C-alpha cells in the first residue's frame, strides 16, 4: 500500500515539474506537498513494519519463556532427585570406609554397598531451548532486563559451578576405581572386602563424601530457577501454573 502511494505521488511530482500553465512558485509549493506526502508514507510504512516486527519478536519471547518455565521445572525436579542420590552415595561410602578389617561384615549389605561403587549421577539440564534462542541472537529481545540477567546468570554462572563441583567428585571416583583395578587380582567378595579395608582404599573412600559446596550449588540452581519461573508467571499471568509443550 505504501509503495503504491509513493509511486502515485512520485508521478505527481514529475507531472508538476513539466506543467507550464502554473508559475514556478506554485509548482514548487505543489511539489513540496507531494514530497511531504511521500516522506510521510515512507515513514508510516517503516513505523508499521517496525511495530509488526516488534510484535513478532515479543510473540517469540513469550513462547520461549513459557517453554523455558517447563524446562526449569524439570531441572528442579532432577536436581532434587540428584541431591537425594548423593546423600545415598555419601552414606554408602561412609559405611565402606568404616568397615573394620578384623571383623566380618554383613555380607549382604557389603555386596550391595560394593556394587554401588560404580554408581554416579550428574546433572543434565534441559537446555536445548535456551541454546537455540541464544545462538539465534533472539535472547536480547527479552525486554525485562532483570529476567534476562537471571536467565544468563543461571546458565553462565550457576551451571558451570555445578559442573566444576561434579567434575571434582568424578575425578575422585576415577581415582578410587583406578586403585581398585590396579590392586584387585580376583573378583570375589573376600578380595573385595580386603581391598575396601586396605589403608589407601579407606582413605579414598572417605574422600568420596560430597562436599557441602556441591549441595549448595545444586540449591543455588534450584532457587534461581524458581525465581525465574515466578518472574515468567508474573509476566504472563494467563500461563501461570500451566505446563508448556
């Protein structure tokens, strides 16, 4: 529509320039009016296009944030489960480290505890939605600066902190396994017990206790996620309490 108006008034300008029946000053006034109309039409077209583009961007932001809310709710549930899992690991390692080499253990309990030496559990956040929005450059379209900062803090600060703490725990577990593989020649319960109650194994088992820092970082991620979910619900009250697809 704007293009047609520009073309129409552009032709009028050309026509006015060639008209001889009016004075030069009259023609200049009419040309100025036509040019003003063209400028207004172009400006209006640009404004309407920008308005449409902004509406489209905010529609994408809404879809992203509502979906992110579900991702974070899943992460919170996963982290709560992981915290419980690590408490179980801690109790298991504490039991093995406390065994007296001079006393026979409860073999059923010992076997179950020994088998858990292979167990681990690391946080795998649901982040494909975030990564896609970030890589497309659309994250900057979130107009709520406080919410944007909270999201960036979650993925760029709290998540790497968790990964660092989990990496330390994983390294200690690898050391324990390497020592076991180096020292065990036979795979039977008595050999396992002798290895577990050796001085170095007991020291390595004691070191497997999860640090308070790991639990703290899990909780920081949970708290930050809940704050973000609360902010999204405040921004889109019609979506509060709903689960996204």
